[in-house]
């Protein structure tokens, strides 16, 4: 029997029970759609993280002091380190959670303390007013640059230059408002205050610098700058590399991408279980179909149908169900991705390779789980099949 005729018979058998066939496909549809959407969301998240990290500059290096060792790095040491080859700029940083009050409102936020170069290194701009300057640092002025979210919480508007806020009981003058930063993996960039580091050291009674940011002269000079930084930190901490961490943007990006890939892989594996459940459903319904059509199989065998013809027909039916389910699953995946982007502000990046791979996997599921029912149908004895009631 020609393959085209077998294919037509398989399609007719599937279409003869539309509702049952659709319910059988449901596991495949859900599985394919889930894989497409979850992998797409994972890729979208990875893309967002990459763009956020790269927006900080490819020549940014971050140094963090870990643990509770009482080893302090002074501003003088940082100034000396700044003269090393490959290092263009440097900014120490301190941060602390505080309660901030205006005349009528109060909120909890983060105070960051640094120097004027912090704005250049971290790509920060002000929408009004100005950033802290050298005079503010040298004179330990109580001035602050405020994020737009913090300004809205305290004053219900962002036109707040010249206003005063109370930070843990002390009055600070607002000299600038930051441009809107948005939310990144580190949290909101708009809910914060930035004050001079010397003011913070006196105010919080803490002179330890545990974080500082370095701007290399160029992307090509990052390795050179990191070499000097690592040497400095090794000397400071007696080669105890667990006491500090030096990271550039490429290592940070690699870490973030690895975490994102692991999460995407885990979610995709969970979604793929639906495909296996769908395959079990196909096998179950095909076994039912074999029982229902036992007499038909007996008649066909009695008039000369070969075993491989019966086997091929049932395999085509199983593969047809999974293929139709795969097509509907792909369409559902694109639809779900559109809804996620439109209504939930989620970035979904759909890869054609993922779509093709998911569809091929769905077809293979149908073939593999359809093998046993097809083999059972092809091995039926014509005499026993004709006697079946």
C-alpha cells in the first residue's frame, strides 16, 4: 500500500474523533507552549540583565570586602591606587538603610555615600540641580541627591531641589534629583539618596570603606587594572582571597548569564514533563483505538494486509496526533508570549531553534509512545481479531 494512502487513512482516523483527538493533544499543546514561553522568558531576562550590566560600562570594576575582618582601606590608599597604569577613575562607596522624613511623609530607603566621580563611573545624571562636588566632600556638607521614587514618596513630586529632608534625625539639603534609572537585578535605582562620603563617615560613625568602584582607561585596560587591584588587595589581606572580591563587567555578566541559563533549563525541564504526560495520553488512546478497531484489523489482515502496513498506519496516526498538537502548541506559545509582553511587561525572546526543537520533540514523543500500540495492532492474529466482540 502506498504511503500517501496510509497517510490519508491515518488523518481520517484522527479526524473521525475530533474531540477525543483534541483532548489527547492537550498535553502536547501545553508542553510545547510552556517550553516556548519559559525559554523565551529566560532569554528575555538574560537579555535584560546583559543590557543593564553593559549600560554601566564595559570598563567598570567592582571591589567588595567580604566578611567582618577589621581591615580598613583609607581614602589615601585609594588615591595612591588611582595612579596605577590602566586605572582612570575611582570612587569609594558606603550604603546604609535609613528612615527619611519630609514635613508630611516618611519612608525607608537606602543612603549611598561617595565622591563626585561616582556619578561618572556609575553613569548617573541629574534631571535637575547638581551632583555632589569636591567642596561638599571636603567640607562634609549635609547635602543629598535624591532618586525620583524617593522624591515622590516624600513630596509627591520631583521638583524638590532646595527642600530639606531629615535622615535619622539630621537635616539634609536636597541639591539634585537623579534621572530615572528604573529597576535592575540590584533593585530600584530610583529609591535612594546619595550624600558625600565624608559626611556619611561622620554621621554613621564608620570610616571603613568596604566597596569601591574603578573605571579602567578602556575595555582593553581592564585586565591590567584588575592585576594592580588584585595585587593591592592581596597585600592588604595577606593573600586571603576569601576576604575580598574583584569583579569586572564580563565576569558579572557571565555569572548572571549562568544563573539565568540554569533557571531557564530547570523551568524548561518542568515544562517538558507535560510532553511526556501527553505522550502517555497518546499511548493510552491508541491502545483504546486498537481495541475498538480489532475487527477492522482482522478483516484487513484476512484480505492480505501485511504486518508492516498495520504498524505504519497506527504509527502515522500517533505521529499525526502529536504533530497536530505540536502545531497548536507552537501557535499557543506565540500567543502566550504576546500576552505576557502586552499585559505583564515581560520580555519574551522566542528562538526559532527552540520552536523547531520543541516541535520535533513532540513528533518523536508521538512516535515513541505510539510504537507499543502500533506493534500490538500489527501482531493481532486475524482469526482472533475476527472473533473479537
